[in-house]
């Protein structure tokens, strides 16, 4: 199975900050990488698929990059609604696997 | 708009069974694969199983093979998860999720999720 490792596991930042979260796959997955936003009691939201394609309705301050084994999620200017947990997903092959999550907190 | 509504969760003793349902609306259900994903505080998100648009292809994570069965009824816009021989480690919030594209296999991101249903396995 492909292991997905995110860093950092938690992060404190302020409104307006630029934030980067990284995700590393244990073997190459081309661009079969998605990012999700998770909030307690809310429906998980797809942010980015194919490593860099923004899902419909997602604000342009979110961006993704990478290919192969190393990927990043960038939020260019943090907004209050962005404080949440972010999880990467490998969907190159079954079993589909997720990173352990990065909790983004207000500084 | 797309909606996925799960039901069937609850508290169950180890070794017993439970069936989850997920009713879909707002899209052509019979054209898309569907997944079940679970979330625990300690382990984050874990993909559990997938079923193709027509029900002919199923995939499972190793930890549930032989115990869980996914199925779907396209006439009812519903996907099911039959969970047998439940264990304490199956305790989680279970989400159904829709494949984003028209793939026959599970190799796709999930563009819509339900709100989840809690399954608690405890004696």
C-alpha cells in the first residue's frame, strides 16, 4: 500500500498569512493526488484534484502543485473560514490512502 | 444540488452486524462509482470500499475484506454497506462519497460527501 505522509501535523498561522502544507507518497503516484478540507460536524470538501486542479467553487487562494512523490497545498492569504484540518489523498490505485491530516489553527 | 444522506449507524456489540445506507440526489446516480470512507480521531480518514456505477466491480481495504459488503440499488439511488463481524476497531464515523469522474475503478477523487453516520462497536 502507498503511504501518504503530511507535514506539519499541526500549524499555527494568522489571518492573511501564506501557508504551505506538504504531502509525500511512499512511491510515485503521478498526479493522482487530491486535497480535502475537514471541519468538525461539517461535510468534507474537495479542494484540489489531479494535484493542481481547483474543484468548482473553491476560492482561488487555494493552490496545489507537485507530481510523483512530493506535493504541496498552498493557501495564499488565510481567511477565518480556512482554519480546519487538511488531508491529502492518493487515488493512483487501490487501496486509496490518505495522509494523517494537518490541523491549521489560529495563532 | 448534490446530496448524500447516510443512515443506519448506532451502537452495536462486537461480532454483530449493521447495515448502512446512503441515499443520493442531485446527480445521475447510475453513472458514478461510490465509496465508503471512515474517520476516527486517532487514524484520520480511511478508505473502506468502492462500487462501480453498475455494481459489477467492488474493491475493499484489507482490514474489512470478508466482513463488509458494498452494494447499490440504482433504482433507489442508494448505496449500502453491510458490516458483519464488527470489531472495536471498526468504530468510526462512516461517510459515503461520490467518485468525481466516470472511472470503472476506484481511482478517482471524491467530489461530494455525506454528513456521516457514527458506528460505535462496544460491549
